[in-house]
């Protein structure tokens, strides 16, 4: 199971799912804000990791979300020539901090070894690249949300069973998926705007 709310019957209308989505993007925003002061973020991320561990989340679940996020952004921004090495690295940097610190905490590693900071990608540069690229991605928010979820379902097919639209005949055109995906992507947009 990827999510603790697997017993909820209508995930696209679920306050639990909305709260979880907000929490995920808020922590990503906090990480982007604190990239230059990661030591201050480690206790928060460790606490979050312990909570997720109790809920049955495994370290191998983190790459699914990160890969899905990057893929979705690349699919949308690439044709606009707004996806480049620096934008990708900014998003990778923000997500990899979350993933690495939480995975270390979940596997009881006491020493957290973070990737070396890139001189060309300061915290301010990461924030700027993430916000500018999101401004382009949100112009087609619903379609990008559907792409994001379809990518998750490609990587982790079992995740589809957690959603009320799991039996839709044409999933990509499902109004229920579109509504849920749009809500999730709007929540990501709110967090990015607050960076």
C-alpha cells in the first residue's frame, strides 16, 4: 500500500487525501526554503519519516512520487523549451533532500549524507527555477495532473486500486480522475507560490 487512506471509498472527495497532498507540497516548499540550512530541516523530516514508517510506507515508495513529478513536468515543459538541465536539477534537488533524509531516518541510518550543494544552484536559484517552471506547468493544470497520476499508475499499477475511479473504462478521460488530478495539482501550485 502506498497510502494510509486506502480504506476511504471516495478518494477524490476525501479530506484525508486533500490534507495529505497539502502536507506533501508544504514540506517540499519548506525544503526548498531551507536548502541552505538543511540541518534545521532534518528533525522535521525525521519526524515525518517515523510517522510514515508507522503507516507502512516503504523507502521504495519515494522514488515513485519523485519520478512521477519530474516526468510530468518534463512532459509539459519540454515542448515549451522550458525544461532544461537547470530546471530539472532544481526539482531533483528539492525532492532528493526530502527523499534522502526521510529514507535515512526510516532505515535508522544515523548519519545523513546530503548531496553536495551545486554552486550554480543556490537556494534562491532553485526557488526561482521551481516557481518559473511551475508557472508554465499550471497553464494546463488538469492535463498535467492526469499525466502525473497516469505515470504513478504506470510505475505502481496497484496504486490505482486506491481510487474511486479505478474501474473507469477510459481512465485518461475519466471526469473523476480529472477532478482529483486538478485538485492535487492546484495544491502543488499553492505550495510553489508560497516558496
